[in-house]
């Protein structure tokens, strides 16, 4: 049964981005959003690093921390064939409420897609903090083009 990663945060984080569950490429690489066609890091680096390409995973994490962004997944583990959120079953959530209690400076939650939000609400109810459900950065979300995703994400990331 695949398991998600430890959260990435520090005491200065103001925004928590929540995905649903790492896909196969991420689990294999042991890195958030490792699938080469996922636009997550491209969006982050466009928003905060003037579009420069990340050097490596450490550079990616450094950019998050520098901009007071925490990262985690709504789910800790689940049964799933492949990487599609639609195949998730038998899920166990991460203890997001405990994380928010431990890091009270987090003021806003950004959900990377409908599935992350759906599982959060299923296990914890509606968020008690400001939140935005953003279009998934996954290539499976082909109904929203990159330009539109980028605009929505940039607006949410920079409005603290």
C-alpha cells in the first residue's frame, strides 16, 4: 500500500498546499511532484523564481521555504492501481488538523485539485481556515490549460 511523504514546513509557513496522494513517479523518486508532466514545480518557479528552472529537489524545497509555503498530502496511504486519484480506495488521511495546530502561522490552505479537497472534507469536514481549491497541476486535468492553471495558482500563492 503506497504511503505519502512527511510534510515539509517550518515555523514561518503561512500557506499549506495539500495534494491528494503521491503518484507512482513521485513514490519511486521519493519526491513530491516528481512526474515530469506535472506542472506543480513549473508553477511554483514561475510564481517565485521568475520562471527559472529548478536545479534539483533541494532547490525546489528551498524555494517553498523561502516563500513560507508548506507542502503535504491529504492522504497518508491508500489502495490505488496506477496514479489516478479516481482509483483511490481504502484511504487513511494524514493528520492535517494536528499539523495546523502545531504550525499556527499557516493561515491558508491551497488544495491541488478536487480530490485533495474531497478527501479533506470527507475526513475532517470543511476547513476552518481560508482555503482555495485550485485546478490540479496533474496532466490528467486536461480540461484546464496551463495558462489558466498558472494564473489561478499565482493569484492564490501571492495573496496572503
